[in-house]
């Protein structure tokens, strides 16, 4: 009986040893680390003021190009007309899906020798306009909360929902005192920017009659520069126009 127990014990030991011997350690496989590299940014497009575009139109000797926020000419002046780097709703809604991307704000519309193009931020002409590519823009109308009001020979500002009696001075947002006022179209209906004129000089005010841009200009254009780029197009001599921001910095 003793011999049988020893045999069983030895057999179990040999079996366990055999099973243990078959277990092999496998070295952990190291997966290669994939390095993610951030896309290279063009230093000429670095923004100092985030509220305005990186590139701004500038006219030199009758031709338009684009400068950056530091005033460096990035896209040479060769165009008879240019727009901001902004969306083009005709292309965004184009029946040709391949050209819809050129309607984004990454591109600007320019005119060269009577032909219209879209250019990228490097100045490359990437698309030539075709009538067949133009879609319909969806109308967007937002009623203004404020309007200019003329009393005698002077302009003031009223808020439509509160104005009833012109004889009551308390109902005016800005009592008539300016030679001319024009409310610029923008996204903030509660605080629009207003072109104002007095003593043959133009400036910018808000609805609280606070001067935003001093009255030092001979003209300020009534266009979409404020809506599209938060800029104003001004001139001091009546001939040479350029853009300024809310801090009256010129470009």
C-alpha cells in the first residue's frame, strides 16, 4: 500500500511539473507610439484682435490686396475689387456640391481683369465664379429695435417699442442733436453701432450716446464692413479710404 501511495504521489508530481514546464512567459509587445503633430499655422495669420479677420483689405495705388493685423502686406495688391474673408451664400447653396466649400469664410471674393474669383488665405485663386454654380441665398431679415428720428433739422434715436409722443423728450433714446445718423446693420440689435455727423465730421456712437470712434473723419461708409468684419471704412481726406476697428486702429 505504501508503494502505491508513493507511485501516485510521484505521478502527480511529474504531471504537475510537466504542466508547469509548458507555461512560457510571453514578452509584452510594445505598440509604437503615434505622435500627433498639430497643423502648421501661418505666422502671418496670427491674430492680435480676435474680433476682426486675420486679413483685411487694403488699397494701394488703385489696387486691392490684404494686410494682416500687424499691417504686413500678405496678399499683394492686384485686384480691382475685393471682399472680406467671409461666407458667400450663393456658393454655400450652390447646386454644384463640389464648389460649396468655396462659400465658407476661409475664402474671399476678388475681381481681376473683370473676372471674379475666390482666393484662400495664401492668396491662391482656387475658384472662378460661374453663373451656373450660384444658388439662392436664404433671406435673413431682422427688424431693428432702434431707428433714426428727425426733429427739426437734427437727428436723434428712438426705440420703436417705447416711442409714442415726439413732444416728450423723455421718450427719445438720443434726443435729436446730430446733423446726420445712420444705424449700421449688425448682429447685436440691442447695441448697434451708429454713424454720426456733427460740424462736418463723422464718428461712431452707440445707443447710449457714448462716442466709440472720435469725430475726426470726413466720411464713414454705410456698408457691411461692421456686420461682416466688425470694422468701419473711413477717410480723413475724402479720397483715401481704409478700415479701423473699435479702438480706432487703422489698417
